[in-house]
C-alpha cells in the first residue's frame, strides 16, 4: 500500500500518498503509484485497425500482450512525434486490466499529503474534468494535475477494445 499516516500539527493525522509524476505537453500530471506496475522505454507498437484513435496498439512485454493508449490523444492534447530516450510507457493495472499508456516523460515519484491536494475544483472548461482527482501544490508553487487513471482509461471502453482486438486476431 502506498498511503502513510503521519501526525501533523496539533495531533491531526495527515494522510500522504505516493504518486508517479509525468509530463504531457510540458504540463505536470500525477497518478497514484499503487496502480503502476512499471515504466518502460518506448518500444515497438503494433497498430490495430478500426479502434478508437487514442488506442495506439499492442506491445509484447516479456511474452504478455498489452494494449497501449496514447495519453495525449486520450486527453485531447495535440500529438507530437515521440522522443527517443524521453517518451515512455507506464504499465498500470486497473481492475482486471494491465494497460500501457504513452507519456512524454517521467519526472519522479513524490509523496503528497492530503493538505497539498485540492479535490473540490470548480472547472467548467474541460469535458474531461471527471478524469481529474485533484490538483497538488508543490513547494515551488507549481501545480500537478492528479488523474484518476481508472476514469481516464474507461474500463467499459477497454473491454470493447479487448473484444475488438480478440476478433481481429481470430
């Protein structure tokens, strides 16, 4: 488990959670480390026809076939060419799915206390605001958008993709 409880000022318990930080289009994002299995370098990705645009394809990771999502496309961020040595794939486990998602770069793993995270956001601009679990403030006053990866990688969509990939391969 990646949560810790510390005693804060005046005896108030502070819950902190580890997050993996990554970037997309020079913005900082974070996901709970508890869903991350590993981070790998960008590798050969096999494209599959007739699937949603954000579904980039399949990789073979030590004998296991894993679906890969392009996070830029999924989050409606303009796509750019992948950068060797920087662009990587985060392998995550969500419910019964192991899924990879492509990000521009990984920056670090940090502990965020519940006091650093604002969860009640008044965001009306984004149609993807349900993906946002909160915003964390860092000591340098920069912000990190915390994503609920299970909502970004919608399980029902993943089931449909899995079904279409199995149909293609039969």
